[in-house]
């Protein structure tokens, strides 16, 4: 079994592996390419890999990461900025698009957003949320190892995706 100990950007991968958002946060794990070849990912530290990344196998081949379709909510409403603030205040990963915010399905978030006047639709699509403003790549987990205000008023900023 081949081992991947590094990640690179590639435009011409030798293979692909389709992973959900949660599966794209890993350090050491056996994965299977979309063609059925198993390989071991053994990175130096836990890493968030994205759709522009590829695992580099010991023989030099690359395996590109493809975001998997997964169950999401499409959040829309008249005041998307306010809705985005409430989503971000709960440290919920969010994918921003023109006219909508996409989040992983969670009935508590759906209820809160509906009470705030949002329209929340079930969709199935690849989930590629914004990375954290502090350069950690992930915003989920509510990690407080980064510096920010005690009362959470100094929130993380997000920018629209480039796709």
C-alpha cells in the first residue's frame, strides 16, 4: 500500500479521492481512491485539505481531493448579513455564495435561522466552507487557542468563495 506524507497542488492528478468536509480533516487514515486503490495518509500534523489539494504518494503519483456531495441547508433571506453574523457567532462552518449561505444540516441551527426569518432548504451538494480568519483552515470545533475578545464581539471575517 502506498503512503502519502505530503500535500501539493496539482492540475493533472493521477487519481482522485472523494471526501466529505469532515473527512477532509485528517492526519493518519487509510483512504480509497475513486478507482478503488487503497493508500495510507500519514501527515506530520492534522490538516484540513481542500479541493485544490492532492496527496503525493511515495511513488510520485498524486491523488486529488474532490469534495463529496453531502446534506446541507441553503439559507436565504432578506438580511443575509445578519443571518451570516448569527451563523458565525456559533462558529458554524459556512459556504458563502451569491444570495445564499450553505451550512451542514443541524436542526437547532435550522430552528434558530427560521425564527430569524430565514428560508432554510434541504440541498445535497459539495461543502467547501470558508477557512478561519486566523489561518487555521477550519472554524469548527470552537477552538479558543487563537486570540480574540473575551465576549466574542471580535468575530471571524469571511469572504465569498472564488468559484
